[in-house]
């Protein structure tokens, strides 16, 4: 069992009551069985998460919808596992879905992991979405500074010179200044 699956398995063990169904999902290599969990009625969230994670990491696109839903979950740990699996899935819909989640103004509190996923994907959507989200979050008294920080850090990693103005604007904010300076130093 690889380290990422072990981390997920450890987290959901208690949630599942360390049931036989849990142990089966952790160890099965049958993709049809995993996919069946995603479509079966009345499956617990932990089971859907485990099945989607395993399928996503295996490159099975049947996991896409479940992983996108988990990427937008209120539990940050579920978002992390979904982001990890989506990055490995290789589905061309992933950047567009992450961009939609990152720019949804009603769900800004949950945009951290979609922003980080866009950075990792380095997709055509990545820089424009990170810039737009950052600019929106630079308003005075904006409570989502951690999302803004993820945008700044992501723009630095992506190194696109089109982000210069947004990063310069971020330097005004004390919580973002150091990261913005670092990001600016990395621009092409």
C-alpha cells in the first residue's frame, strides 16, 4: 500500500468502524467493484471517497464527478485527497472544474484546494483563475487571506509574467508581502 492510500485509509478507518467493507475497499484491485461504490445507493461518504481516490489514482475517469464533489467538501482532509487523486487522474475536464470551484464567490472559503490543484496542473486556466481570484481577495477586510496566499504562491510557482500587476498589488497586504516578493522574483 502506498503512503497516500495509507494516509487516507488511516483517516477513514474510525469513520468506517474498521468494518469488513472498509478493509475490502482498501485492498481490492477490482476497479469494477470500486466504480460500483460510486453509483450504488446509500453508500457512506467514506466509502465513496475511498473508491473515488483509488480509481482516480489509477487513472480511471469514472472517479471524476465524485472527486470534484469531494474537492469542494467542507472537510479539508477530503479536499486534499480529492485534489491528489484529480492531479493523477489525467482527465481533461479537471482544470475547468477546479477553475469553476476556485472562482465561485459563494464558496471562497473552500477554494484553497482548487487553487492549489490549478497550480499543480499548470493548465491554460491556471494563471487567469489565480490572478482573478487574487484580485478579488485583495479587497480591504477580506477574510480569506489564506486563499489569497495560495494564489500568490501558485503564481510564483507558475512564473507567468502576466501575474506581475496582481502580485504587485498583493505586496500591500502584510500577510501576503513576503510571498508576493518571492513570487515576483520568480516571474519570467
